């Protein structure tokens, strides 16, 4: 397993409210990848994404200490714990009121992947020259698109495209989408915030990745291209492959 991740504040924002974590377990053959994109003001958004990512990761780590394949029910309980932690913080301090965060995560064991999603951060599978979005955005514009009221191009440029309909910590309870599937040995898994997908088309993403000599280089190219195209938001990307030599790393908000 090999993983690489990076976050950047972009070219417009003064602060970075994105947080990411990557953890690889040699002893269990498991990988945990997390991207959170906070909201609610510079300070609050950063706090929300950090709390959510670390609380969710800590609970998954507890589960992995007992089994390499946590149940979907146990994973949902980890989401509940992260949501509760952010929500409690938001109601304890008036400056934090209303804060929240997206959360997209992948728990991978061998070729089996479980994806967890709340909000509009995304997970993609890159297989050769094909890129497939594996998660569904929880956003106002995507709801209109799925109902056929907007074309894909209209959705991409809609003024309310960043208005999300589901977030960690905004309400006392939140529902996560959970997807399961199998990865081919040479598949790449990309997790990212909307600071990347808002600046780059899917075909641009796969072209940049496939033109790179390593995952580290690919992540660098993705971040740089998003910034060159405007960098209107914080941008975060994680790339993972089950092939290759196992490395262990962890990184978080910059």
C-alpha cells in the first residue's frame, strides 16, 4: 500500500479549514483515509474539521484493534461520535455556533473498501484512463441535477454549488452514506475536498495523475493545477493504491 496526501489554503482564502489524515496498518493490512472540509468561519471551520477527523479516526483505530473488518453499524457509530463531538463544541461556545464539516473517508482492507460520505467532499476511483466518482454529493445543486432540473455544466457553474445539505456537527444527528466495493490491484483511490473538484474537470484530474511518476508527484500536480486555475477554496487531495511497498504516514491540516 502507498498513500500520499497534501492540503493547501488556495489562492484566495486566508486560512485552511481542510483537515486530512492517512494511516496505514502493516500488521492488519488496513488503510484509513479521511478528508474533512470545515465551515463556519475561519476559526470554527478549522476546529470542526480537526475534531471530526480525529474523533472519527480514533474510534476506527479502536475498532481495528479488535478486528480488521469493522461492521457497518460500528462505522456508523464512529460517525455518530464525530458528529456529537463537533456539535457539542459548537453549542459550548457562541463563536463556534453553527460550525460543521464535510467528511469523506475510506477504510480499506485488502481489496475491500468501505467509503463514508457526508457533504460534498468526494471519493473517486481511477482505473487506467477512467475516473469514476464513488460518492454522491449532499448539496443543493446536486439535488437539482439528480432531479433533472440542471445539466452537468449548469450544476458546475451554479452560484449555489457550494451550499451543502448535510454536514457533520451542524445538527445533533447526521446520516452518512456508506458504500462498499472491491478495488482492482492497480486502482487508485482519490479523496478530495471541493477545492480540487471545483477547479479541475474529471478528465483533467485523471490526466494529471496518469502523467505523474509517483503518488507524491501526482498530488503535487493536482494541488498546483487547482491553484493555477484560481484556487478559490482550500484544496486537499489524498491518493492511495493497494499495490507497492507499504509505508506509514499521517498528515493533517496545514
